[in-house]
C-alpha cells in the first residue's frame, strides 16, 4: 500500500538491530486518517470473506482495530497482556514472548467474547517473529473460532513470522512489507508486490 | 447521552464495591458504532473549541480516542504505562496510582508528541477518582499544552474525580454520569442532565 510505504519512507526512523520507529504516526502518536485508508485497503483485500469480529492485542493494535471494525460494521476485541494469574476459568489464556521487552506475558481474552464458529479477522501493527499473532491464533483455536485472515500494517519480511503463517495456510495481508533496512543510511526497502 | 445510558442499563453488570463491568461493549469487546455516536456527541459538546490533538492513556482509552480523532480530523496520542525507568530525557513522565491494580505506574509520552501551545482534548473510558486524568493533565502542563476539554464515557459521579476537575475549571463532558449503583438489584441510577 503506497500511502503507508510513503509514510514509512518519510517519517520512519531506522535504528540499529533492525528496529523501525514509526511512533509519529502508527503506535504512539497515531494518524486516524491513515488508519481509515488502511481499513479500506483491508476491506478490499478481504472482500467476500465473512468477518464477524476483529481481534487484536493491546496496546498498539487497538487504534487500528477500532477503525477497521468501524468500517466493517463489526465489534472488536482486544486481548489483554497480564502478568497476574487468574484461575477463574472465564478466560482463554496463552503465553506470548515479547522480544522488545524480553519477557513472557500471559495474554487473555474473556471466553464470552470469542465464540465457537465465529469468523475473526486478526489485526496488528507489526509482524516480525509472529509471536503475538501465534498467541491470538491459539486463543481462537481454544474458542473454536474461524480465522478468516490476518491484517498487518508493517511486516518485517526478513523475519520468520510472515512465512510461518502463510505456510500454515493463513491469508496474511500486510500493507507494507519491508525487505531490508539500513540504519546507516536510513533507507527502507520494500518487497515488490 | 441516552444511547450510552441504555447500553449500560442493558449490558452493564454491577458488582460489589461499586464496580461496573462494561466489558461487552466499552473496554474489552468494543462497539465501534457506539464509539462513533459518542464521538459525534463530543463533537457537538466541544463545538467551537480549537482541538489540535486527542490524548488518552493505554489501554482502554485507545479505541475510543482513535474514533474521536478520526471524526475530528486530528491525530491522537496514547500515553504509555510503564514500570521501567528510562532516563533518556525524551519523555514527559508522571505517576498514576491504579485502584484496580493497586499499584503506581509511570506514565510517559514522548516530548515531540505534545507541543507547547497545542490545544488538546483528553479522552478516557472512565472517570472515578480522577487519577488517570490528573496524570494526563500533568503531562500537558509539563509540555505547555492547552487542555481544551475532557471527554469521559462513564463518570462515577459519587466519586471525587469529576467534582475535583470541574472545580479547577476544566470542561468535563461525561456522556453517562452514574449517581448510584446497586449490586443486589443490578440497578444503575444516572445523574439527571
């Protein structure tokens, strides 16, 4: 998606260790008009699919998921990261390792908000190792929900997450796929569509 | 706002200790069409005010802020809760005590995303003690930003936050103001507008 790639070229900051900072428009300060364009693009790419609900994970997926869900006319649910143990049995629970924070979170969603047979679209801001999305897929599997697709804003295609998910048959639609980044020149190269 | 009050009456669950669970439509599973109606209502209530940016705090304020910002045509920023100490000087920082989690968080926002003289609308899902909003106000004060108003979905009017903020001259617009709740009958009484 050209609009997102242009924003990454103009405002993204490449740091050592393949870190891409996009906090001026995507995940700290956020541009909701860009999110609306992204939502329209996913709407096209997932046209014809039944989508009953959007599922994301806190925190930076929430703003994008909210606007996608509004455009699709469906509810959205955000899975919560927690370090506390809650054994009330009312939640689906999985573990996700965060490379950014170097720790494992419990990720939970209330059972009554993902239902058996429900068709779900997963949304997140980044796809790199794929750990967060694998966590959401595990929650959907526990619930017996059908994952219709996975919408990602920025995929780091040089990491394993995208390939792993596509090889398992998931319909992954990443709006910007980064082939390589150079923290010396600041250059970002995208995968040619 | 009748639509929000009706949803609270129909789907809110009153628990002991003045806890109101609205996680089926406001802060876990979320109804973006309701958020769009709320955004239109705030747009009316803050008509004529200059609003350059929407500021909220993670996590449950983000979805609401995203849709409000989209309707206003401005960016939004979410302040981040963190327990880590970062002394790089690039962030405004304050402390917020969470009654729900019984601990104090550092709340941060990157300095480049709140600017001196910028006119800001604060948005959050709940107002009770007011601690989270006081934290956001402190961040705005550090930045020299002008707080044009405070938009709250649900205010617990029997707690001190609303009165405290209004007595300091802030324009607080809560879309549902709860006067009392009864966890035995499940009844919720609203403040008459």
